[in-house]
């Protein structure tokens, strides 16, 4: 593998990476797909997906990613386990270092490394993840009809999540560690004026409460007085941001202030010809499985077009 120059290497096996693998394989580009630290991406910890077209009864996240993978393998995609520790995009072909050891050479590179939701770091948060704790209202809000849910955060993302959840929940409480939101004024006002939304300011999460199988409440701590107070609720949505997995490319690719890889308009092209980015590592706005898959398709088509231009 170290002596062979690949046509396409894809880093990441979430919806974007696997869709890119399917399209690249069907184009006979023999893609090599690198699993990364979390094969399957964030959907591997999503218990039920009900908003992906074609699955009217819903589907488990890990099962969906398994099907994506099977389809890529069927068309000839090759997979290798490991994580990319370094990438040299200044040379041609590009050189990818796997786990600091083996070198992979490729004419084009598709980066589909995704983004990880930021979590509070509480053991109880991890325990109830997928059982009342979520980082995606669009993904899981439907499951909280006529429920009381908490949204943790104070930026635009938290405001958007809270407002979206009012479509399902009977009550939404936004808890923020400061006395004022960091969100834009228009977003803050939209939340403050909604009769379904209440606010808990100067509060941090001390503990997420549950009965062993699901969330039953939350304990907040007042940052000014230290007072602890328990609230009953059915769900907790963590909305304190995402961290794109773009670190190893930050000195070689154009990356915005939030860590997202910048791509050309209506394209997945980066500032380095032959390098393409798709999915959550370059999508600050939508961050959905279906949009990630769509951009993975775009990346494969862009890579195919680039390869044709250099032959």
C-alpha cells in the first residue's frame, strides 16, 4: 500500500465519507477509505433516526452506517483501520501518514472527518446519552412531544435548538452560565418572547438525574450563590457548540475561526487543488446526516472531475 499511488483517499466513515466512497467506487476510482477514530461517525451513538428518507419506520444509527459501508464495499471500496496522524499536502501526490507509521500516497484527498459535539463532561451525561440526553434537537426533538426539556447553552445554536424544540415539547427551559446570552440579539429576543420557553440564568449543570434507564431531571448550580436546585424534566439538550476535526490540516488548508474547512461556493474544493472537504468538517450550518451524504456525493464527483483534468 505504501508504494501504490491511489486515485482517491477518503478520511472518515460517517455519512459523508461513505457516500463519497460509494460514488468514487462506482466511478472505478478504487477509493481507499480510512476509518478514523470513530468508524461510522456520530451516528454510531444515535439510537433512532427517523428523518432520513427511505426509512419510514426509522433506523438505528449504527445499522444505517453498516448499510452505507456494505454498499461501498459492494462497489469495490477498500477500507483500512487507523487514524491519520499527519498529512503533507504540499507535495504531489499527497502523502497521508497513518498512525504515525505507514505512508499512503494519493492523487486526490477527500476529507470527511466530521465534527464532534461539545459535551459537559459529566458521567451522568454520558450515561444517559441517547436516553434523554442529546446534542441535536433536529435529530431527536420529535421524541419529546408534550415533554419538558432543558437546553444548555447561550449562543445562537442554543437559541435555535430551544425554538425548534417548542414544536414538540410543552415546555423548554434554557439554562446558561451567564446573566446574558452570547447569541445575537434577534435570536435572544425570539426565545425570550416565546411563551413556551423559560430561562435559568447564572446556572451550570451539576448533575443529570435519571432512574437508570432514562432522564428524569436535572440539578443546576447557581454560579453566584452556589445554591443547588433540582428540576424534573424528560430530556436535556446540550448546545454548547461543535468541534470540527480539522486540526491536522490547519496549517495547509483555509480554516475559519470556528475550525471548519473552507470550500469554494457550490463545491467541495478547498484552497489546495485535489483536496476536497465534505460533511460536518466543512458544514457549519446544517450538520445533518442527509446533507453530509449529499456533500459526500459532491466531493466524489469533484474528485473525479479533477482526476480527469490532470490525466
